C-alpha cells in the first residue's frame, strides 16, 4: 500500500513538473498522529523542504516556485504542496496544503486526511554571501483548522521564527542554517507556546549533488513533534529544477517521531518576471 501510494504520487508530481514549467524542490516534513500528546497540532543555493530548518533566502523578485514532496512512515503517508511567489526581492508569499492517508490505531484501517490552507510570509533582511556576514530573515505563518481526519489542526495557531544562514567557500560550498522560533496554539480556550529550533547544513559533493543534514526540535508546520534528525541528498539539474530525498527519525521528546523517508521536487518559473518586463 505504501509503495503504491508513493509511486503514484511521485509520477503525478513529475508529470506536472514537466508539463507546467514551474520550479521544484522537495523536502520531508512530518505529521504525527498525536501532535503534542493530542493537544495541538544564486537560485541553486535555496534551502527548501524536506529540510525543516529554513534558510535566509527568498524565491526572488517576480519569480514563483512549486515545492512538492511525499513523506511516508509506519503510521501515515503525506503529499505536501507549497506554492510561493516573490512580489519583490525581499518578500516571499506561500500557500500550501497536505493530503494523504493515516492508519487508524484502533481498527488498523486506512483513513484519508487533508489540511489546508497553510499561509506563510517570509521577509529577507539580509542575503548571505560566500565568506561574508550571515544572512538574516524572518517567517510568520498559520495553518488554519480546516480539513478532515487527523491531519486537520486541532485549533487555531500561528508560528514565527528567525533564520540565520552562513555561506563558507566559493559557490556556497558549505551552507549552515539556524532557526529559532515559537508556535502559538489556541485550543479549547487555552493558549500554548511551543519553542522550535533547528540547525542544518548543505555541503556540495560533486557537480549538482549535495549532502543535507539537520537536527531540529519541533516543526513550525507540525508543533510539538520533539527532537529529530534528518539526512539525505539534494541534486540540482539546473537553477530551475532540483530533486531531493531524505530519511529521518525522532530521538527525544514526549512525542518521538517514527522513522520516515521522503522524496520531493522543486520547480521555479520565470514566467511572472518575463511578464513584468513586457509591461514596461
């Protein structure tokens, strides 16, 4: 069942990518059945999901990107899609959703779930450059409590975090990213704050192949998931198309995530940028 689900979704993603000419990258994200104990729920340097730790860069002025990835573990399979647009060189607006299946723990049955929309704003204060001072950005967003099944957030919440990125070596041979932030959750009349943090790296190995790795606690999209690690690869076919794959597992916290694997793609389109030039 899991294998069929992954193959079908991957095929759909790739067909869409080649047919629509948009930009692509993937990243693994995790969804847990019991979020916080059932209480809450140059372009080729861009760091995107499946990496949970975000970078200090935006998609770019009048550029748009589509990120889509599939993540599978022993209890669920998820297909995420994020569409981002850059109205100017410092701002990025994102709209996203998740859909997939989850095993019901009591009946061992498969149930369909989805959640939408994810709304996110990212602002870049300073872009990073090789061997210079780090870049700095900020992110603010929310996942509205709309959807079906266990993927649907239990209540209204919002998240925010600061991003810091350091580039080492010419051509961004080594990138180091750090995030610190909070999730605010309002469920059943209670107000809860959950701290999130992450530190990760991307290292260029050979031509378009890069190693990626990170350690994080809490996912801004899925608060209260505990501390986890994630490692994998990212391959750049061009500035406008890349793929990546990861594996990961939780190792600390009250809600330890099971082992997961992910595969994703990222496509960037210059269509909006070219249209803006034609209007001048």
